[in-house]
C-alpha cells in the first residue's frame, strides 16, 4: 500500500511499511547515519539521522520511525542541522587529535561528517579517552580511544560472523566495546576475519600493518623479496585507485610491484590449482572409504580458527589441505628459488591477500618447517594500495606486465575460488575427471553461481551423486554443524566462507559504498573463467610438471608433507 508524505515541501510516494530513512533514500535524499548497517534492524543509537516531523515536539530517528500518510518532514531544517552538529561535536570532544597519521585518515566517516556539517573549531572540550593500544593480534589492531560506540562491529561479529568476540562492557560513562573479561583480542574468540574492520566508521579497528618489515627486506641486498597475490586482489585493487569496480588490473599490479622492488611476482592462482588437486583427491578418498564426511573446506583461515575454537570435536571433517596462499608460499621457498648461492632464509615471501586472517594463518606453527615460515609477511588489498602510493607509482600510467615463471600458467578454476561457490565448482570439475576419466561437458555449474549466501548443487559421477553446499557468512553455519553432529547430513562436500560472498568481500578488501560493487566483483571473476581456455586445474601443464617433478601424485607422501597441514583444538575464554 502506498502513502504520500511531504519532504522539504515536495510530495513523494512510498510504501506504508517502510521507514522514513528508506523512503528518503529511495527518492534521492541523503541524511547522515553512523550506527546504521544495511539490512540490519535499526537501533537509532547514534541519533544522526534525526528529522523534524510536523506536529511532533521531539526530533525523530529516521532509521527506525515508520512513515505515515500525510507526514510533513524537514530533513535539513536549522533545528535538525544544529542537533546533528551537536552530536558530532560531542563525539569529537573526547576523540584523539591524530587525524594526520590515523589509519583511516581520508576514509573516516566521523571526519567526513565533521566536514559536511562545517565543524571548524572545538566548542566542546572533553577528557580524552585513555586506552591501551591492543597490538596482541597478528591481524587486527584495536584502538579503543577512537571508538565512538556505534556498535556496528558488535552487530557484525554477532549477527553475521556468529563469533560474538566483541560486546558492550561496563556502564554509563565507562561504557566501552571490548572482549570477554576485557582481555586483549588475541585471548578472545576473535577469528581475525576483519569484517569488524570493514564496519568500523573510524580507525578504532584496523588491520595490523607490516610495512616496516617489508620495506626493510626490500632495502636488504642480501634478501630476495618475492610477492604473490590472491585472485580477488587483482579485481578489487582497481577500486582503491578510482578505476571501475570489477576491472582486472593484474598486469598493472605486476608492473607496480616490480617498480617497488620485488624481484619476482607470482599469481597465487597456481597455488589454488594445487589446492584443488589435493582437495579433489582427498574428497574422492573419503567418498570411497565413506568416512569423515561431509568434508569441510579449509581455504578460509578464519573458518579453520573457528572450527578449532568452537567445534574441536569436528576437526576430523576439515580438509587437511593448506590454503592456496600457504601452498604458494611453501612451493616458492621449497622448490622455485633454490640455488647454491641462496638458502631459503634469503627468500622473503610476501602474500597479498583479501583477509587479515591470513596474517594469523601465516604465523601458525603448522605453517613453519625447520624454523622457516611458508610466508614471511602478509599485506591486504588496502595495504598494498598504500604501498603503491608510498612509492609514488601512478598505476594508471604504467604498462601492464606479466607474472614470472614458473607460476605463469594457472587455470580459471583457481581464480573462481575468490567467490562463494567457486571452490566447490572447481573441486567438482577435477573430482569428476578423477572418478570418470572425462571432463565435464559444461564446466560451468550455474547453481553455484550468483550472489546468494547458500548454494547447492549435485552432479552424477558414475552411478552416484555428489552433493555439495556453499555457505556464507559464517553465522549461517552453526545450525548446519549441529545437524551434522546429529547425523543429519546429505552432503559430501561443504564450502564455508566466513565473509559474505567469499574472499571477494574479505575483511582486507576496499570498503563497499554501493551494493552493485560486490556484484561487479563476482561477475568479473566468473567472466575470467568463461573467457579462459584453461578451466580445469588438472589440465594446467605447470601443475602436471610440478607433480611429475616434486610430488608424484596428489596425496603422495611428498604432497602430504608440503601441501597438507594439521589442526589443534584451541581454548578461548568465552
């Protein structure tokens, strides 16, 4: 049912069941918000969306107040503007004055609001928040002094990720956001996914930078510094430089990294191909033996940590295959850069990834062999864009370049892993070949594509069906794991991605300002697959060469030693 309301002397029509804020945005009228999250139940906590409604003494929060027939609304009256200005000034009164070197400088919602409301001096002085900088985590930094209590990180962690590592603690003027018992993040149930980083409007939560150690290595003539990047990075990096979302800038990224000083640049899709080969072989083995099913994917580092913390009794279901990034790092150090003059300690491997959980994963004990880590430093997509700017490189004015051998060849199946459903699709392609000796006539599995958070597909392999499920975000997994625990399982393979949509929307990716951005990213990855000649990991000639030279075959002793890992139950406070 439609209703008519008057907004700033203009009559507009909208649905009766909508809120004032939704009605305004549908008609191109923007008002500020801080606490609001798209598709979440509104809280009205920040009060910045207040509007003036004729006949009401108090200003009302547009995000939570429903429209009514005949409403007369003023969105930018003097009274409303003064109220919003006062709210921002109160937030700034005890906020740190460190904008010049803040992690979010130029990308801070509070800073932007202050500019839009023309706040140019400090009218209200408050006691500055004194809080210890939490550097305990390998992937995330928590600066409570910059927290404005919007609650967005709390809601994301609880309702999307389902981990509940953050919550409001204390009361009154002492209210803060923190972890259980006020402990550091590293002692909490945090799985390092970084979705809280994407949601934070200020710089209170951000990824832990590793610029210093990378630059130190780049300036060390005794060290060979190499970089390898995940498929999703080449798609999302464009947004950091004002290039249209979904454009593949891998060639420009290769050129920029060489100008910075990296000696070798590799496409991490090759590691994805090796991951697919091992994953398909392991799944086939479990299906044949009818044990440890459903097999759970292991490419998401945050999901692995989640399983170790919350469901240690189900760790046997996890695939033992290392993530594509760790496989790439391991292969680089073990095989590709061997020489009599250099040892593995002379190789400094930098992974460029979409997720801060990969920083945690790289420091796991299981990813170290004889004191040498598979990966030495991890940078997110946002961080690599800052590094490119730091070195004064105009990415739009350089010529594209190729990646280095031996990882120049990679299948589009490896690139698909950036999207939710892509890993299942890639694994099914190789599993079908392993079990039948033939390739799928149509490698595109439509039911595993699109933007839905749950995707199911089944394919007939010989006389049986293989059922797979792709699921994100992680908050949707709790109900499923309980069904599996009770024996109510109908799948052979389950792909779980912590972040909505998969790595393409990881916690280290550029902020999404429009809904269509994520769709553009997904379409770009799928388009790369459909245009590629090589769409099967098992058809990659370099993969065949590596198995022939180093691993013999998937699941061999050599492959188990270098491409597989183990897991350990982890205790957390709450």
